[in-house]
C-alpha cells in the first residue's frame, strides 16, 4: 500500500534552498567543469545504487539527462548554457548534504528538492535536449550510422516543422 505525502515549500523555504545552492556554487567554483561533472556523476551513481523512493528516482533521471546534455558533443551546447548547468550541478559536487543520505527514506529529500529546483530553472534546456535525443534516435534508425545528427540539423528540422505548421494553419484559417 502506498501513501502520498505532499508538502508545500514557501517562498522563504525556496529562498533557503537557493541560498544553499549559491553557497555550494561558490564553493564549487574551486573545481574545474570536469571535476563538477565527475562529482555530479558520482552522486548520481551513489543514488542509483541506493534504495531510492520513486519521487527521488524520477528527479534523478532528469539530473542525469542534464549531465548527458553537457557531455554530448553532438548537442553542441553554447558555453553560456554549459556554465548555467554546471552552476546548478554544483550542489551535487559538495559532499555535505542538508539531510545525510544514509537516513532511510528521508536522506535524499534535500537532493530531490535541489534537483527539482534545477529542473525548474533549466526545464527548457532539458526539454530541448530530450527532443534532440528523440530526433537523433529516429534519424539514426531511418538513415543508419551515417545520419550525422547534431544540434544544427535538429534546429533545421524544427524550423521546417514550424514552417509546415504555419502553412497548414494558414490553409485552415483561409477556408
């Protein structure tokens, strides 16, 4: 039998978590981008091997997607976007959590909240990268290994799709 527990974080609560994120980000500025990624990946690995509640596991998947976006050479992420994501991953590169991870069922609550804040801040980046991965998968199935899919080809496809939708709407409204 499952039980649903929900709670609402007030603006003050969110400010507290954002302040913790800022402190971690400032500390993590001592690390290279590669070290921040390695530490964030290590945290993901630890979390994957732990017995996580579902509310944490779903957020962990999104965090891993952001890390993959940073490391994907075909995504060709601009440096400004990389810096923003690395800053958001800084919390996960610090070993000291608000709630120790070894407390069963509760140890990852602070991590889930931080991941949720990161996801909210970077939801458009996450959505775009997920769409790109789907596009790449379809193109690779369709054309095989010579598909040569990158961010530019995806954006070109998106522009074509947008123009097609605009033409279709014009035809519908002109009737």
